[in-house]
C-alpha cells in the first residue's frame, strides 16, 4: 500500500519482547524492564494475524527485533510460522548475537536466512562497558555461528559513539576485508534512555569517510534500505552508512514498526502510536488497523528541529 506521500510501505518491523540479556547504555536502563512496567507481549497468534493482513497490503518483508528477540520463548516456532505465510519474501532478525551459538542452526532450519548482529566495539572491556555486562567472546561466537550455518548476508550494526568507538572505525572497516559481512554504522539517535546520553556522544557518519578515505561508493542498481554502501577495494564485505540524523531518509521510508505491547508506530521518531488491541475491541479488522497506520505516516520526522524528546526506549520499539 502507498501512503499519502506516495511511498510504498512493504516492510514491517516487529519487537517481540522488551526484555534483553544485555543493557546497552544508550538503549535500556541498567535495572532493565521493571516487572510492573513490563507490558503484555503481543501473542504469536496476534503477530501472525497482523502479518497475514499486512501481506494483503503488500507487506513482504518482516524483521523480528526487540529487546532481544532470542530471549522470547518459542522464537524459533514464530520464525517458522512467519516463513510459511504466503507473500513474505524476506524474513530477518536483529539480534545482539549472544544466543546465536545456541539458536543459529534451528533458526536457519526454520527459515531465517539472514541476520543483523549488533556490535559496537572489538574491545572486550569496552564491550562490557557499553552493554553493562556482555562478553565480547559470546557475540563473536554468535557471528561465527551465523556464518557456519550459512546465513547470508550477515550485517553487523555498529552505533557510532563519540569518544567510545570512533577510534575503532578503521578496525570495523578492516573487518570487511576478509569477512563477507556488511558492517553498517548507525548514527546514535536521541530517544528514551539515550536522549541525554546522545547529546554529546552523537557524531555524524561522515566521520567514517574521513577516517577511511579509501572507501569507494558502491553503486546499487536497486536501493533496498536506508544504508549507503561503500567498499574497500578487494574486500569481501561492504561498509554501510545509515544516517537518520545527518541525512534523514524519510522520503524513502518503506516501513512501519510494531512495539512489544502491540502499538503500531507509523514513524520511529514520533510518539504517535496506533493501539492494535483497542481498535480490535472497537471492531476493526487487522487490515483496517494497518490501513489506518500506513495512512498516518508523517511526511518526515522532526528530530533535527528538536521538537521534542521521544518517550519510549529502543528496546520496546526494536531500532
Ligand atoms: N537486541 C537486539 C540488538 O541489539 O541487535 C535488537 C534490538 S536493538 C534495540 C536494535 C538496534 O537498535 C541495535 O543495533 C541497537 O544498537 C540499535 N539502537 C538502540 N538504541 C539506539 C539509539 N539510541 N540510536 C541508534 N541505534 C540504537
Ligand atoms: Fe538489548 Fe539490543 Fe538494547 Fe542492547 S541494543 S540493550 S542488546 S535491546
């Protein structure tokens, strides 16, 4: 379905849990999600029904995210069920990778052919610091496990943080020389937990090109997402720049997001949400709810105007 600004919306990102086995400082508070604030997850039945309705409107790409999607009970079964929905051409997941050694094989067998893994540093101590308790070895084993079962492409998501990992830009770029992975630098966004954190830690992705001027732009015949791709000559992998702040890509936006507790966010950078359960109780079908959500997509986000700070943390939205 096209929205009011002529953008074809074919991509649904679903946060399947707000819980996580890490506590990245820009994403979640240290104490995690307090039990009384932990909102009821959408059930698998509701998720499947929503996706099926979405396919009638041209949704053909699904990303499962979180929180950490691999901590949700039954995640492999959910992947399998979504993979069988007619009309879904691309099913993927964003994960911190910690549980991939345990689940990669089952996920691949269930139909998950590709995965994005988050990694902000190659330094053990810094990894522990940014995730508040994670172990670098675990995520590296997760990347290897995904490669070993043949998931492809594997994309590494790296949030660029001033004074934290800007000194590792070259290391990340060099990781693509021998590894067939896409390393994608993402600009730090000020929302929820990170609103204050991001204020003096944001740097533009232009720093990547300054640090590694040898990167050559990759011409993509058909752009499939917001990343602009570059490559070192002869490298097996590529380097992507995702610039939500410095060069917003609203005119190309093709997605809607579903939060853990069943709210559709037409735009990541707006607190406006559509409450699926409430509208269901009022008698709307999933199809009608999705039409409403796509119809409510704003033309562009207002982040750079500093209009207001977003309330929700990323772990409820999924990135
Ligand atoms: N737990 C999984 C993971 O870390 O990959 C999936 C959920 S996480 C919220 C999805 C992505 O959002 C991660 O790559 C994370 O680094 C990114 N993210 C979280 N907070 C962010 C922020 N304030 N700005 C930019 N990216 C953010
Ligand atoms: Fe968890 Fe992902 Fe948020 Fe880190 S970015 S706290 S791994 S949900």
